[in-house]
């Protein structure tokens, strides 16, 4: 029954750019059972990223930011590898509960919470929250008076693709007034959190952010606050089309900064999303049409910005498309399958001549992709196939397929 055993991750060129988690023969094989487009998840890649964080940041607690990819399959894989999960809503923490993650291991980091969300989260037993403004104090006092709180501070970082501090984080002059008001209301602020911005392209930012957090700590301590927690957020990038420093480089800068500015005992946690979920998933998509418009070749593929390429819009991300066709390459336009003109995946990628039916692999498709995909125009978002045994895919025509009860979106290739 089982044939065509193909080793995974063999023969792949390794450089700093993200590489597909499977090769073309494997993609071809899978596409006989699973119609394209589909995402392929490699648990091994998740484990590798977490190991890198663990090895390079000893003592720092890892809370996976599930907003980057909330697939329960990822939560199942990592729940025993990380310290907890960073959620942005009760909806996310409900998924955690479904996969057996205790509320004790959840931090709710949305600085501006809907009241019903806060209430439900507290009922679920979540006891760590983040705030960054005065108004939130009222809500927390009423609905979560015993919670452990972190005050989120804004970080200036011109070297990130998604500037989260444009929306969140107290400015320096706001910090003490917020802390004092929280104290006056009997709330328990345990420390500071920050996020340097997502897809941070400059490791040294972690040094300046930790240095700044130290300044804020000192101001708070002088005002009589007892802080014991620092949350250094996420932001660690992956290399889509540009070679960025390795994850370990970012970790080293952060580790040294923590050692320099927080040498004494402190509860330090981080909320990485992209560096865990980004590289572990590749998209397999198919060319469905080709034409020439104004002298430029246009390829139409079966996934687009309304699907897993949603990160093109929401995450300002530019993905690398990989083909196994040989021949000279030319700049072309690659467009998604919907009848909307915004649905263009790439304008400037160089690809060899492709035909309808050809497969394209897209590495680095795990973070902020399927999480924000829609079913616009009736095109269902791609499902995620989880590779079970990391070193093999076997052809199994009647392969057992387990569909997630919650999302109907992932299948497990059983060995
Ligand atoms: C509060 C918070 N923590 C963590 C993350 C994860 O960030 P990244 O995926 O850049 O690691 C985000 C991303 O938006 C966030 O808003």
C-alpha cells in the first residue's frame, strides 16, 4: 500500500532565506491526495526554532503569540515545548482550552480589551493582562481586580515592517501617571512589556529597547513600585526575500542586554510569533492560467491575497515564489484566483516559463497568512497538512485524514 518514500529536507540549499519544508516531488505526491492550494506544516521546524530560543535565551519564558497562526495543530505541537501562549482575545484563549492548555499558562496581551472579552477571560481563569492607558484601569478594576498586570511601553523602531508601537504602548511621560492611578485603584502592576515591532530587521533594537525598559523600571522603582517581570515581546524576523541575521543573532543581542541591564533575578518572558510559526509552513499552489498583458507575462495561481497571501496586505510581506522549471527567467506578474484587481501576489519576481498545472512552492508562509485569510469570491482558504514523520512522506492513496473539528482546515498525513 505504501510506496514512494521520499526523505524530507534532503538536497535543499540552506542559506539564510527560508526554504520550503518539502521539495517538488513531495509536493507533487501530496497534491494527488490534497487539492491545491494547501499549506504544509513541518513540526521539526517548529522544534528547531524553539530550541534556538531556548539555547540562546536561557531562563526566558516563551509564550507563543498564537495570533501569528492559531492552528490548533501548532498549539498541540508546542504546548509541551513552550511555557505558555500569548493571546489577544477570549476567542484565542478558547482554542487554547480546547487543546488542553491551562489558563495558568496564558497571558492576554491586548492592551485595549472589550469588556465582555475581559470578563470571559477572567472567568476562564486567565490572570495576566496588559494595559497601556488610564481608561483600561477602570475596566480592570471592575472586572479583573486581582489580575497580574504589565504596562506596555511604546518603542521607537524605524527598523521593523509592522510598527506595533504606532497603535499601542504608553509614552515615557505617561508611564508614572498610569502606574500611580493603577496603584490608587488597588491594582497589581508587576512590570513592563514592550514589542519592538514585527519583522524587526535590526538586532540592535533589542539592546536599546531593554536599556529603555531599565530606565522605566528605575523610574517606577524610585516611585515605590516593586517590579518583578519584564516581557520583551516578539518581533524576531524570518528571511523572506532578503537575507536577515539568524534568529540566534537577535537572541544574543537580547541576552547580552538582559545581562547588562537586568543582572538580578527577574521574571523575563517573550511572546514570539513569526519566528516560530513563519518558517515551519510552506504553501503549495498551482498555476491555473497564463496570459500576456502589455508585453508582460501574467500567471494566475490558485491562492491569492484573499487566501494565505493575505499577509501581503495585512503584514506588508513579500513572499518568495519557488519553481522547479528550468530555463531563463523573466519578470512577471503573479495574481490570485479571485475576480478582484487587488489580488496580485507579486509584481517583480523572476520566474521561468510556467504552464497551467505547474506547482509553485512558497516558503515562510506560516505567520500572519492563513490567520487572516478569507473565503472571498467562494475560494476556501488553503487547508494545512501536518507532516507527521519528519523524514518521510509516503504515498497512501487512502491516507487517513483527520479534519480539525474546530476549523475544518487541517489534515494530518498519517504514516
Ligand atoms: C502583543 C504582541 N505580542 C507578540 C506578537 C508577535 O510578534 P511577532 O510575530 O513579531 O513575533 C504580536 C504581534 O502582533 C503582538 O501584538
